[in-house]
C-alpha cells in the first residue's frame, strides 16, 4: 500500500466540493490534508469536518508541509497568484480550467511554471468523458477528417460571479467554450488557425451566455479541418454534441445524453449507450499519477495556453466582427500578446 498523497484544496464552492467528495470517497491514494476558502467561517468549519488544516489563502496552503500537491478550484482571475504560490513552494498543481483569463496571463504563468520545474495539469475534464473517449477510439474508422462539430447547451448558471467579468474574465466562451476548444485540438490533432465568432445574451447581463464560433484548423501534414463550436447557457435542457466527419464515415457522440454512433456507407454500424463517468474523479486519478511521477500530465500547460488563446481570438473576433488569425510561432505569439486587450462582451 503506497502512502497517500497529501492534497491541499483551494476553493470549496460547488465545484470544489465535487473534488473533495471524490477525494474522500473514491481515491484512497489521495487525502485532503488542508483547505482554503474565501469565507473564513465556512472554511474553518469544513476543515474541521475533514480533519484538515485551514488556511486563509493559497500562500499558507502551498507552504503547509503536510501538502504534497495542490488542487485549485477558484475563479480564473486568481490563477496567476495560485501559480506563483505553488511555484514558490515547488508544489505540483491541478488547475481548473480555464488556465487563465487572457493569453498574456497564460504565457506569463507558463513561464513561471517552467522556471520552477513543477508538474502542472490543467483540468479540462471533458476529455475524460465516455463520449470523448469513444469518439477518439473510433477515429480510425472514418478516414481523413475534414469537419468537427462541437456543441453544448444547458441551464443558466446560479453562480453570480460567472456574470461578473472582473472575476470570471468572460462568459460562456471562456467557461464552456474552453472545453470545446480543447476537445477540437485533442480529437483532431490539429491547431486552430483562424476563428470567427458571434455571441449574445439570453439570461446574463454582463457576459455572453450564447455563442457560435467557426474554426479553421490545420496540422503539420497539410490537413485542413473546418470546425463549428456552439454553446448556450440559456435553456432548460441539455446536450453535448461531438461530431467528427471523415472521408469514410462519421462519429456522433453526446456527453450529456451518453450516446454514441458510428456511421459508414449510409448506415449506423455501431451504437452504444455510454456510461456516465465522473470526469472530475478521472482527472484526479490522472493527477495522482502525475504527482507520483509515473506518468506525465495528460493535459499540459501548453494545452491550457492554446485553449485560452482560442478564446482570446473569439473575443477579438466579437469586437472586430471579423475573422481572427491565431499566431503559430513564437515571434507571432509575442506580437499577438502585445496587442491583446481586456475583453468585453
């Protein structure tokens, strides 16, 4: 029996408690030894119920000698400080998506992580869904990809901070679209070269809760893929489409409805009802391997940075009403960051 890894959990809101629940129930190799929450009274009470240390901020939590690694589940405006604290203390970090609010912040954070040499995994948890896994399993059955279509819709959020751009940094593009941007890269192996985005508000007041983005993607082999990404947080229903169209067939999966179909020659050749896999649990299990040094991060800092760069380009497209080209080399990346501006929906 290996010794449990001491985990410090930063953020005990709705999603943070989801992480704590899995740590307590499902992962004997990980143990909550310290927590931090903005509400001091509630944080101390929860720490006592977990028999864990309480810290008022990330600096105290990262410096705690009982903490071997940090799981951060706080709004992205706080991520730069989380990275600084973990880098200073040399603590491995699992950082909830989005990696950062802006590409400029993401690049700075990536530099600090590289200088500190700490392992960091970005919690783009949709990769662990049974739908994404099945879609990836079937890629060899559909030939050369030329289209990817990704969509999500669900209920308006009850979290007020999500509609405060000073805390959230943006709306549905940054907080839901970021999953889809990551999946587009993960499933196709291609990078996003251009985006064109439109957005609106259904139930929100300050940030967008509905958007549509067109992606033009490519890889080193010269393959070009057209992509469509949509998301709505303004309906009383849910779906989570993943569709990949290739020269020999197409894949349709839904991570909300847990369905998967493989189509070839005008017919369905495989159809499945998929298991509802707890994606946060799977992310934590992968992070345990990262901390123990047995596997590298399956979702890297570079993955997080690229997804934020796509979101940034979508916001630039909203402001300009035009297609936006993403940088594909360091010189262009530096120029892109110099001209980045704070986003407003």
